[in-house]
C-alpha cells in the first residue's frame, strides 16, 4: 500500500533528480567567475563591497554592484578609468597594470543585473 508519505518522498526525489539533470558544466564556471580574485579583494575590498549583497566597508565607496549597474558604464569607459583615476581620493593612490584593470573591469561587469535596483 502506497502512503501519502511515500508519494511525497517519491515526488521530492524525482524533483531533485530533475533539477540535478538541469545542472550543466557551465554553472560552476559562472559561479567561479563571480568570486572576486585575491587582487580584487586585496586592492579594492578595503573600501568597496566587491561581492553581491554586502555593504562597502567605507560608506563613501560605492559597492561594485552599484558601480557595475550605472547607466552608460561600459568596458571601454571602465577600463581607462581604472587605469587613470586612482590618484583621487588619496585612499585610491595606487597604479594598476592593464591586465589588472581588465581583470577588475571584467569582474565588475559580470555583476550587472537586469533586476538591480539602487538603494535609496
């Protein structure tokens, strides 16, 4: 005799199997690409929230998510800014190589989301 518990258990197992079948090899890469590198955490993380859903340690520094979702921001505008603008304010007085600026820009742009809503 099949009990309601057995039916629910079978339904849960079937759902879990179906969901695991939908998981592709690309998913771990996508997740990994959204983790900040040690460069990003070390250079930027003292002031900026470099991961989603965190507040910046420095309240005057926007989060990477907020920066990435600004209107008009592109790889072409962000890369040069990262290379040239780090002399103001004084806290940002450091230089990045082109490869480092590209790595940071790529990571930041990966944080874009159509569902982003700026905090008020």
